[in-house]
C-alpha cells in the first residue's frame, strides 16, 4: 500500500535533481558568455581601432596598408611591423602663412600618399609607440581628405610586441596615384571659429596640452583636459565609461554645437578628436589646425 507514495517520492527526487542540474548548466553557460561581453568595448565606432591580433589577420590576408609613424631615431633600429611603410610622422605638417604645423593642401597630401604607394581605396592601419599620438595626427589628415577606411592599432607597437609577433625592416613601396577629396571643413577649426566661442557658450574650446602649458597661457574660456588622461598604462584607450566621466565632469558634453580641441600644433588635439568622435560618438569635433602656434601670435587675448 506504500508503493504509490514511494514512487511519488522517487519522482519528486528525480525532478529535483534534474532541476538543480539544469540551473547549474544555465549558470555555466552565462559564465562562459561573460568574457565575450566584457571584451566588447562599447565604442561608438569600434571599427576605427584594431587589436594586434586583428592586424595580424589583415596582414596575413594581404588586405591592409600599414603605416609606421614612430620617431625616426627608433626606426634606425628596425622594429617595423611586417609590411609596414615608413612614414615621417611630421609629413602631414607644413608651414602656412608663417604658422608651422598646419595641414598640407590637397595636392601636397595626394603627392605624399602617392609616394607611399597608398591609394584612396586602401584599408590603412597607422601605429606608433607614443600612445597613438602621431598615429592620430595622420589618421586625422587622412579623414580630412576623405579617406574612408583608416584605423589605429590599439596599444601601438607595444601591443604588437606583447602579442609575441615578429618585427623587421620597412616595406619597399612602389609609387601610386592618390585621389583625395576636398578638405572636410567639418573636421577642423580656424582662428575665426575659435573667436566665435568667446560669445557662444555652445561652442567649446578644449585645451589638450600639459598643465604647465595651460598655466602659462590659454585661449579664453577654454576647458583643460590633457590628452594623456584618455590612455591606460599599457597604451590602449580607456573604456567608454571612464572616458565619459573624464569629459562630462568638465562639461565637455555631446550636446555642444561644436567642440574645438587644440594644443601647440594640432597633434595632441587630433588624438582628442579621435577619442571624442570615434570612441564616444560626439558630433562636430573640430581640430583647431593652427592651435597655439597660431593663436599665441594672433593678437587675441590670452587668459592666465
């Protein structure tokens, strides 16, 4: 007479065991997925960056032109990423009307790219070993002249070495014909643009220089956030959350009509433009091309 009860207890026990096992499997599955979720950086345009592993795949597939923007002295020792083309990191800076460090004109830019064997259809990855400082300048110049597919190596050459990949000599290149578009005025600011900010709170000037430079003199009303604040110790870019905190705490928000970063000669400012535009998705970021070299001799007021 007790067999039905025993059978019911047995069924309940089996059900309980499978229920526990099922929860355990679900937990394991969730845990397994966490690393993949954590690896998603959440950047507005993640395609503007590549990891060392991703670059290795692009090189192996023959689908990329790599530009080495390191300091020339370091290049004497070699250390080029395979297939990398040697580009003078100052090549996108010329003197215009007595102001050094300005963008070259369209024709000169086309000549530069052609001398490197680059075409406007190429996928380009630029790297350096200075926290992507000079790579960002070259990236910005390419974007100003309409190059569609250009990326930075996150972490620079140090990331490549940390991944255990080999380095060697620079690639030999054959010249090409490069066709640039007209300069995109939405990507750079002028002295007149900066002066407009004096009477317009929706136009924000962003000083990316060092604290010493900031204290010595600055554009009136500028907000100071040194460009290095956006970089982790290993040279990679900080997370979206960290970057948002850095900028929003200083009032550098995406609702501004325009944000105009500057430094001495629009190099550090180009790095900040990359962060705000590509990683945080801000609109209307305009690198002040003349930067402090132009402003400091313009006769305009200097704030201290």
